[in-house]
């Protein structure tokens, strides 16, 4: 006796829709992760460029007085170096030094940044 063969091979429409929905959620999550990591890499790159500019301007500020022939590496006008007052000289019992300690600021008005520092400068004293 043969039994009637009534079952069909394949997936139902509901199974296909559920599988496509799950696949869509997984792919959507992956695309958002990739997009987020690209955005983070762009931000990191901008931060690195900004830090490099600040470092270059600070180095130039430290070398500006004694090595007046030093050229700025970055042609970036967004940062200006502003020399401030001389800091107090320590009391000495010996001859005065031709070097003094000076405060300075590196200012970027566009980003509202002020970076303060201090440097040794060479004074023009009569000898």
C-alpha cells in the first residue's frame, strides 16, 4: 500500500519573510557599525592634525626668541603667539643673567583656544 505524498518541499512565505527581516536587522547593524567607525576615524584624524598644529606652533614659540632665523613649518594663520610679561627673576647674589623666563600664549580665535606656556628668552643687555 502506498501512502499519499502530500508534503511540499521548500519554505513557506512566512519563513522567507522572517529570514529576510533577520538578515535586514543584522546588515543594518553592521552598516551602522562601519559608518560609526569611519566617523570616529575622521574625528581622530582631525584631532591628530589639530594636535600637530598646536605642537608645531608651541615649538616655534619656544625657539622664536633665541633662534630668530627659524622658519615656521606650518603655514597656518589660525594660531598666533602672544608674548606676555617676564616672570619674576629669582634673587641672585651673583651677576645677572642674560636669560629671563617669559610667559606666552598661543591663541586661536576661531576655536576659542588659549594655550599658555613659559619659555626662556635671551635678553639684549649691554655687556
